[in-house]
């Protein structure tokens, strides 16, 4: 753990190595601010228990599954690794009900055709082109035209307006060309394409068999019902980053790059436990409190304590001192005041450049 004297020696050595002599020892002309950071994660194993009614269509052997009486009393050990996902499936004692289905052989009477295998169909359907309303412009599809006397209905007209067209043809009923729907030829109805005019067709639900598969047993003729208990142990990971994100942002970035972080588990025999609790006690306490249904936990945290040093002879600089495996690492950065000055100079230069460009334009 770094101390004040070690920090000041590291900063002084860093300054002198850059050829910048100091007037005297730093102990009398410097200010040290200590900061602590904590990062890592807490992995918890959360256990949940539930029961539900289950139905299996067909035969099923449940003899190999563990049996329980009360789901809350059934005990299983916590996982060695809290990050492990585990699921235990149980059967409540005495809940298995295996029986033959009421259908007998897996089939039931088809409701659509009422077991006949065939369904009735209209042999002739309204024409989809004229919809039985303008099947023939003269006779309306009954073979009699109001424009011609009876007995002369099938004769060829003398007027030339009755020529065949792409949407009108000769009527089969009255014989007039160019006046009937080209699809039904004046009849107003067309043969059903499904039954081909026979008036009945095979039932599409049962394919003409008269029976369909019984949905309750899926055609197996057997069902098995039971109460299933499920015990799930699910990992839940919680990230730890103290102080909260945004606090000491730049210092945290530097610590990630240069510092040697010390692992801590916050166990009773952990030598860092007292120090971490002192630095983050009120914030860390809720994170370490056991969660509802928590059965196991793994704490993986890393701790670092570093110093920020301000030197009177260098007011525009801040020195960060981080512990490492060897000598402390010193990182120099502009002071907040210097950063504001640089930002002001940059803004002024940008304004002058804009004014010059505007004058030249």
C-alpha cells in the first residue's frame, strides 16, 4: 500500500528525470489527495421452485424421475460454481395418471362430413365473370329475347353490331353472337371446378375416411397426466464499479492502464476487507446483502488506492501516482485550470479564423 512519503519521492524523481529541478523537497510544497476505486462483479445463484400440470399424448415412462411430496421441502445442494445454470425436474408422488383415451383407437368421427367421407357440393356455381347478372345482354340467360319474336331466337341477326368481341361471345341459349359472357356463354353459371359437376366431393378434413385424429391423445389412444415440479438455479451477475460511473472518469481510465489492482473477495479472512469497507462501506453494503432466493455467491472484485499530487512549482500540472508490482508509476496530466485555459485559447482561435474567413469572403 502506497504511503505519502513514497508518493512524494516518486513524483520528485519523475520531475527531476525530465530535467526540471525543484527548489526543495516536495513534502513542503505539495498537496496529496487519495482516491480509491473498486471494480468487478458479484455472481449469485438464484433458486426458483414451481409446479405445473403436465399432459403427454401417448405412453410415457416417468419412473426414472425424482419424486417429491412438497416442492419446498425437496433439497438439492447449491452449485459449486454460482455461474452454472442448473434445472432439476421432479414428479409429485401419486400424481401420475396413465389411461386409455376415451376415443379408443386414436380416431373420432369427422364433424365436417359427419362420418360420411363426402361433402355435398353445388355442381354449378355462379359465373365469376358476369356473376349471373349480365350473362347475356339480350336474353338474360333464359334463351328468350325481347328484341326478337319467338321462333326466330336462334337466327343470325341482320344488324352488324353483334360481332364477336374479346369480352362478349355467342350465347348458347338464344344464339345471338357478341352479347353473352365469354366465360359462361350466357348460362350465368359454370361447372364447379372442385366436384367437376358431380355434386359431391371427398371431405378435405378426413380425406374421405370419415374419421380424423383425436386431438386430445394425438391419435395414440393413450394419455399420461402428472404434476411436475421444477427447481431452477439461475446465475445472476451484478457489475460493481465504485465510485459510480462518471466520478473520477479520467483517473479511472489511467488506473485501468497503469495501476496494479489487488483482488479482494470480501471474505472474513481477506486483508483488504477493512480498507474496502472503510472506503465504500455505505455504497457496498447493499450490494453484498443476500438477495431473495440466493443460495450461492461468488465475489470477484479488484481494489486500487492511488494519489493525486499538486505541486506548487508546477501549477498547470497534476501528477497521478499508481501502485504497481515494482516502483510506483507517475502519470502527468494538465490541471483543470490549464485545461480551461487551453479550451479558451482554442475557442478564441476558432473565432478569429471565422472572422478572417468572413472578411475574405
